[in-house]
C-alpha cells in the first residue's frame, strides 16, 4: 500500500473540519426523549436528546438534515469559547429485557475528538480517536457533504426500566475547539452488525442509479445475529488450538508445524487503514476474532505498526517509545485471535518516520508540520530505502523491533517469539534498496551510500586505474567523472535504470551487483538478529515487486527468507477467469523453488460484477500451486462489511471464505507437479534484458521450435501444475513439461484441466468447475450451463455466480453426514439519493438472488437455507430419489448458504 489512501482520508477530514460548519445545511427537528425498540435492540436518534448543555456553555448544538443519516438528521456538537465548560448531552431510553448489551454509535469520522460516555450515573468512559471505526462514508447533505462511521463504546449491563446515555465532549489539551457529530446509537443484546443508517429489523429500500445492474428482486445485505440462539452453521471447526502441533516451520517449499503436520494459512489484513483494526477496543477484538473464526480464517496479517496513526507514542519527540494504549489494544487483539485458533503474520518496518529526538541526520527527519508537504522530504526514500544502509536507522530499527518481538504480552503471557501464534514475520513491507536509492538523494545519508559503494569498488578493483579500465567502453568517454576516484575520494552511486529497456553500461552492472550485495547483506543481518532474539517461525524479507529489470534481483534476494511474499492487485472490473493470465493468479510465476510462497496483500476490484469469482479462483490456483499463505486485503470492520468499494472485503468475498478454506487450506483441490521451472543464471539476472516472468529458453515452450532466445510460456499452465523459479550458476535449460501441457490443455475448446483432474478451467466460456472428492461445483459465467460433477449437478440462470458443495465432516461428498452449499451472485451499491447524477453510496449493498437447482448423490434428506451469520432462514423443499437429493435454490433475502443433513 502507499500513502495515497491516508492522504485522501486526511484531505476529507481537513475539508470537513474547515468547511462543514459554514455549509448552508438544512435544519431538522428532533423529538427529545424518544427512542425505538426492536427484537433485542434499542435505537436512539442523535437529534432526540432529552437535554444538552452545549448552548449553555457557549457551545453549539445543531440538528442538521441529511438523507444518508438515520432518521433523516444528525447532530453537530461543538465547543469553542469555554474550554472548561461542561459540554454534555443526555438521551433517555427504557429497557424491557434486562441483560448485557453492546453499545454502538454512528458518529462523524472518529478522528475529530476523543469524547466520554456513561450510562445513568455510572463512571465516565473515554472513547478515543485511535480505536476501530467501521463503514466510514461521505454522506451528501444540503449544501455540502458530511460523514458517518460506526464505532463501539463497549458492553453494558442494564436492568429493566428507565435509563440514560450521556455524552461529554472533552476539550483537547491546549486546544480551544472540539467537535463531534452524532447520528444514532444502538444498544443490542445480540452481536450488532452495522448496516449504515438502518436498524437491525429495518429492510433498506433499493435505491438504483444510472448504470446500476440491480433489479427490484435484489435484496439488501443486512446480516443479523441472535442473542439467545447459536448459529446453525459455523465454520470455526476448521481451526485447531494454536500451538497444538508446535511452531510453524518451512521445509522444501511447504509450510509445516514442528510435528510434521502440513499447514496453510487463509486470512485477511488488519491495519490502521480500513477501520484501524489493530487498535480496536476489547469488544471489537472479540467480535473480530469470532467473525473470522466463523468464516474459517486461521491467520491475520497485522499490518502497519507505524507511519500515520503509529504504534509509537506521539507525545514523544522520538520514535523509540510505544503508545501504551495502542499496545494494550494490540496485545488484546492477539489474545482474542489466539483463543479462536487464529495465527498472525507480523509485518514490521514500513515508513518509520523519524523525529528530532532520534538523533539521526536531518534529511531523514519528518517535517514538523506533517500536514504540509515538504519538497525536500521523501518518505519512501528517507524511511524505507535508507533503512538498508544508514547506520543509525539500522540501529533504531533493530532496537525497536527487538523490544516489540521479545516483550511479554500480558494477556497471552508470552512474547511473540515465544508464541507459536506468530506463524511468520516480515522484515520490511513494500521496499527495496533498488527502489529508493535514486529518489531525492541528499545529505549525509547519500554520502554514506557513496562511501559504501566506493569501499565495495576498492575491494573489487583495488586501484583507480583498474576501475577506470574495467568501466571503459571503446569509443566512449571515461565512465568516471573528473571528481571521482577510489584513492582519497569517492565514486558516486549513479542512477539505476529500472525501466524495461535496462542498460548495458559496465558501471550500471557494478551498481546492480553492489546494491544486490547490500540488500542481501541487510536481510541476512536481520535474519541472524531475529534468530538471536528467539524467532522460530519462517521469516519474510520483503514483498516488494517493483518494475523493470531489477525486479528479478529483488525477488531473488527475497529467497533469503523461508517464505517469498508478493503483493498483487487486479483493480479492473473484469473477470480473471475469462482469460488465463489475467489478474492476481499470475503471481504464480514469482514462486521460488525451495521456498514457501505467500501473497500477503491481494484483491480484485470488481465493482460487484465479478466478486463471486474472486475468492474461489484464488483458492483454486493456490491449491494447484501449493502456496503456503494468502491474505486478502483488507478487513475494515470487526464484523460483516455490508457495503462495496475500495480494497476492502466485500460481502461476496466474505461469505466465500469458508469454502476457500476447504478448497485450499483443507486440500480439497490437489497440488500439481512442477510444470515449469524458470532457471535463472547470473548473466540474465544482472543483465539488461526486459524482465518477463512468463519467458523461457526451453524449445518446448515455443511449440517445438528450435530456438534458444526467450519465448513466451503459455500462462494456461498455472491451471495444470506448479510453476516456479530456480537459481543456477550458468545458463541451464528450463524445465517445461510439454507432454503434460499438451495432455491437459485443449486449445481448440479453450479448456485446461489440472494435473490431478479435479479442476477444469473453461476460460473460453469464462467459468471453472471443481470436481474433487470433498468440494464440487462451479463459479464464473455459469448461466445456462449444466455443471456435472462426480456427485453434484448444478444449473443456474445467474449471469455470474458461485455455487459450491463441500463436505463439513471431511468425508467424500457421497459419504458425508453434513454438507454445506454456498450460492453467491453479483452485488450492487446502494445510492444514498436515488437517481442522482453522481450518486453517493452507503451501506448496505444489494445482492442478486441466486436461482437454479442442485442435485447431490447423498443419503441426506433435509435442506435448510442459512444466512451469512449462520442462522436458519427457512426449510427448503427437497426430493430424494434413487440416492439423489434435489432442491431448488431459494433466492430469498439473506440466504447465501444451505445446510444438508439428516439420514
């Protein structure tokens, strides 16, 4: 990820802070003391406060209209003239059923101000700006734009009878202005699932807009949990207790536990982006862990410990102290995940922004006013690339992360290095010495790099004369500038050409070798240090891909770690199935022989059109390739995300997580043999040729042509078996199983079959069939297709959908005593204002009903339609005849799963 997302959010916040009060917004009237009740919940509108003291203490309490807000209005509460005043609002409500309730609030973007809350005459509790926020959206209002996001306050125990909720706006220390927006509050006995402005039992109306694909039959995605009923379907059984098999290890390119049990990790990312999930409060942490376990997730990547909203203490003038509140919340999150059998992937360095107190060279120190861009400061170079060679940066980073990894978590009673929960650890996110060394080089940091380069050259050539001769190209001027020399001077590290055209300059070749030595030396030092600290899990160096012909050196350097990690986003709203070689599955060509493979950030921007294929296609490719870990980017809520957009987990994705776990984690789809191994020699690795992952010198790759120059390998082979890279000392023919490719690839019909025969990729028609013993069905453009598997037959009129059947007890489908079916189609955004020329979107999104029929060879006789949260919706009529159970898909609101059971 880059700074772009954070910059966009910061710009929105600044605009709203400055301009919102001045906007000519419509007024709305509240109803003091009024609240609404529903099954298991109490709903309070922000504009319905029974009393407020803001106007009495020179503050402002303004009710404003807005279609995107609950009840059509929200409240702006601000205090500016009297910092010592009591700025408090109180709402009245009545509890019919005593018990424990979750308290949630829909407010303006949480970074406005900390504030306090209490129930009745109880103690005040602080709601901080660093905790989780969910469903952050911009809401159109008359004269401008406002904002809304859901937050949690915590759990409260309430007796039956009358109660009050009070909010107090705290003036920030040293400030004379405080502000917060309040839309509504919800007290819920069941785990609450936000759905925009709508109450749990209030169905959202379908608001379409120009180009919207939804029809009147589509239904809003509004998952509901129940207080006194356990889910009928829960995939948490896929997880075992953490540590039962020992620490995670890597052997021969695969991940195992210490006792030899193989393991794969299916997970998501949690970061300060998309909900600030790594700093959630305890209620959110518990909900998040429950939610992920319910979906069959067994690992979470903890991403971005510093940069904006850093783990570091912002009250200090250095970056050497951790924020105690954030650290406590992260500790509890790890504990909550541990209790549900969920491992973690810890991401360490990413743009550590140094301060004056760090006593580092000034060019690496962030501007004091971080809200203003400083043309002399480049965060990617200063805090990323410089970390590879600047002695003080290396010292600070090693000290900070040693403390972070070895300190004892008060909840787990173990440090991360002592805890088998840490499945893998990444040294540095999205960075390479090849990336930043030519960007805004300046100051002492640049001098250090030049001195290191000079020393490297001196060791290789000895004298200035030998260096000059080695770099001389006939008919060209000397490659050394007049002020460059080895003896008593320096030779500057020049620009590294990263474009595909490369450079054959002898000087550039040495520069490549030097930077490669620096990068590998840096990572080897980190690996040695981390092992000395007690790290037992596999280590990742970095996940940077980059561009140009130095990318291959970055990937080669990453093989120093036991897991090679990559990032890949396919942001086009197109199918990845319709043409093999499109989108994130192409990461297969970055696999390294002898190393486990991971994609720690990936997503498919489908705009609702192709979301049903995203998860199963990646799980299927990962299974065929035998990858070790996949981390979808990114979770943005402690519970279900009922809206579309960005790089977040959308409903179609989440409901398919459990089936991805069974396809890949459980191994329902078999891993294929090595079909292609690209053998990379030093001459090519450091040479000027354009980098192409799918190029080969094997004649068979060119359909038998006798040629040695690189030619394209058909990307279709990733659907057959494993592809990987290997490093050799001299030019060696690539491995290419031409016979297997010809046998399993019907080019005329445009169909590729996996080596094990359990996957058929029909890219000519744009869909995939899975026909393994424990999972069968199809996904993609399945409309009008009769999908015949060994035990399952599926038909559907849906243009684009996923329908899969999986065994829940690990037995083959025909022998299983419990089966699950998932049926997911397209989705569409919900317009805040119907028919707007440029509509704004808000939760919930709308799901297309999936229709059709399913027939299964099984002795089971009963079918139950189930919601995304695992609760029964309805019984589904089914017919049994000749050992086959047949039923029609219900297509009802909230139905995404079907449970098959009974003898």
